[in-house]
C-alpha cells in the first residue's frame, strides 16, 4: 500500500516539476497556482454527485484553460487580473459547495486513500505528460525566450500555448489527489524554482527540477507515514526546505 | 533579380494607420536601410515582412532557383532574465537540430570565441547577445537577413564592429540585408539603398542621393517645426 503511494507520488511529482521548469521560465507561476483553485468546484460537484473527483477536476480545468486562452488573445485585460479575480471566486465557490467533511481532503489532498486503479491511471497519464513535454521542450523554450523569434521560424505560438495550458491542467488534475487544490501550484513551482537557483543550462534545470520534485515526494510520503501526517503539506514543506538550501547554494554556484 | 516586392502595404493597429501605401523592392544581394524617427513604423514594417502581423496590400518574397526564400530575423532587443537557465549552445539549438560543427561555424562567422557556447544566454553582454542572435539567424541558412536596429543598446565601438561583421557576412554568404538603423553614418557606408519612413514612404534611393538636408528635415519633423514657427509669427 505504501509502496503504491510512493510510486504514484514519484511519477506525478516528476511530471509536475518537469512542467514547472517551463512555468517558471514563462513567469506563469500565478496562473498555475490559480488554475489549481478552479479544480475545487469540480471536485466538490464530483463528491456531491458521487463520480470520480479527477473527472470533475479535469472538466472544470479544461473550461478554465480555454477561458484563459481566449482571454489572452481576445481581450486587452491583463491575464493576471482575470485569473486573479475569476479563480479566487471559484476557490470560494468550491469551498462553499464542498461537503464539510471532504473539504480538508479536497484542499490539501490525501494520497493515502488512492486506489490501485487510480494509481495506474495517474502513472500512465504522468508518463504521457512527461513524453509530451520532452517532445515540445525546444519549441516551448523558444516561445518563452522570444515569441517573435519562435514565430519567425514558423512556430504557431497560439497553438503551442494552448497545448501548454492543457498539459498544465492535466498536471493539476493529477496532483490534486496528492497535495490538494490549495497546494497544487506549489507542487509545480517549488522544485523548478529551486532548480533555477543552481542550474546553468536548460538540461540541468529540467533534470534538477525533476530530481527535487521526486526527492520531496519520497521524503514527503516517508515522513508523513512515520509521523502520521497528511502527505501533501509535508511534501510542500520539504520542497520549501530544498528551496532554501538551493538559495544558499546559489551563492557558491553562480 | 528581385527577391522582395512590396505593393500598397497598409498596416492598421487598433484603428491607427501605422503604415500607408508603402511600395518598394529589394534586389538579391542588396543592403537596404530603413531610416525614420521613433514611432515611424519601422519595426512594424519588418514584422509585416516576416508575416508576424496582419496587413493589407502585397508582400511578395520571390523564389530563388525555384526554392522558397529563407529569412533570418534579428530582433531589436530581447528582455530575458540574466539568470535564465539556458546556455548559448542550447539557445542556438532551439531552432532545430544543428550539428555541433554547424554551430561552431556560425559562432566563428559572427566573430565570437567558441568558449561562449557554455556561457549562460542571459549573462553575456548585449553586444555578444546581438551576435549570437545573428548566429541563430544564419544557422537557418537564410538568403535574407532582417535586422531591427542591431546596435540600439551597444556602445559606439561595439556598433562599429557589428556593422563590419554584417558587411563581411553580406559578402561571404551573398546575403540580402534589410536593416533598420538610426545611424546615418552606417547607412552611408554600407547600404546600397535607403528608404525614409514616417508612416509613409518619404524618400527612396541611394543614400548619397536622398540623404540631404531637405529630406531629413521632412523625415525627422524639421519642416513641421518651421511650419509652426511661420504660423505663429
């Protein structure tokens, strides 16, 4: 049982932190964080009507992603403004409609109750996510360095950004079981933020981000079992600890 | 042989006419300079040539020996963080799969040392970055290079050497070059043809013919100042 949790957490965290390296480059930390909040009303509805919370989350996320994508290209409002307002509202809505006894789990996650079937689906989707990111990593990196340059060599930036947001949504849906809607953004961002402190090139950045994510996942589950704590918050605390160490190391590496 | 024909080009952004009825042509191997004051639409012109923005009118890139023309683009500046985890070598590899050998050749062509490949793309100087962007552009084997004020943020000595390098690339690779420049000295020395632009085309011709006081006054708003002076006298 414990082994199954650890394996699932490793894959989900690896996918999320690999994605995170691009979220950091694109300075999309806030969007990612807010996006995870959108999942909450979806989870709530799933709990009320007894269907799989993962499906509820992914449905709400898909709508939100298309929303962001359209807003980015259609309106002149800053995306951060829209995201800030709309997504905080959906967190509030989610908090109200989620049944009380389920609220904590939806907010903070709980991987200890994960079924074998859920584990397998999570692992397969994580592998799919990693494969997609590795496949489009050069295009993504170029898009993030300069949209003009990427457009000038024929990359369709709009499509690329939609793909990016969709895989982001998938990562959020996957991670929610582990760390919950409230902390999901951190699952994506913190390992990459730590890696950025010491990495000098893209390859080491992506690898370190994944290593930190996986390390925090293993330690997170391990300590949560020993001290009988909720694994999500423990994971985030360990991640933050790694971040602090990386900040200190930055002085010596850079 | 003409490689580019622009006819009645109009660009409107948010209801403002940025470019009005622009017409010009570029010959193979020609260096064309676009000059004009800030806000004249120079960058917008380059972007429409690249197909990066919507326009009305015709922009026709002709084929060379039956093959579609390849364009290299060097943007004016890039806002990137100094600690971006991306090495110069990785950046040069983002456009496709360039062999190590090709990347080294490109670095040599822009007169940099191979050692720079291991440096961070955000930590090199602006002049070096400009050269790396040129290297990036020539890795795609272009027949035309588009430069948006390649030396905007570089000191005078650095500017001089960038233009020398461009001139050499032009000779060695038989490139056509379309460049935006503020520096009339450079235009005089290197360009075969110049276009004065301020929302519309004000003059066109060889730099020696057209860069006279009268045209420059009109281009940079001198005449407008005189007009106001007369009006209020």
